C-alpha cells in the first residue's frame, strides 16, 4: 500500500507541473486553432474554384490569413514546425478545427 501512495504522489507532482512556456513567436493553443481554422476555410473556398475577376492566387489569401494572425510566412512555418514536433498537441488542435468546421457546415445546411 505504501508504494501506491508514493506512485500517487509522484503522479500528482508530475501532473501539476506548469505547462512548458511557449517560445517567442509561437501562438498558444487557441490562437493556433483559429489560424488553422482560417487556413482551412480559405483553402476550402479557393480550391478548384475560379471566381470571376479574382486574379489573386491562394498564396495571396494565405498571406492575408497569416497577417490577420500577426504572422509572416516564416512565423507561420515556425508555428507549424513547433506543433508538428508535438503530435499530441497538434492532434488536439486539428480535432478542434475539424469539430468547428463540422459545426459551421451543419449550420450552413439549416
């Protein structure tokens, strides 16, 4: 029974550690969800669609999304690489993005 207490205490100590501080220029979880949501919305709207008198390519729309989130292309790449190196967190981000896209899609169908 004593070993159970020791393991329990260790588990509490480890699980109560403050989260790893984000490096400078890295968006927090919620901001990354918002960014990836916007990226997917732009890609979904522009993929395979030609809009009359729209001479902008998808790269221009990506730049606009990045700027709206306070990033340039290098900042976007840094954030993408940071979260790609943390697959569990990246999966949680994309799960939220998919969930929100699904809600948006169902609301449009009403």
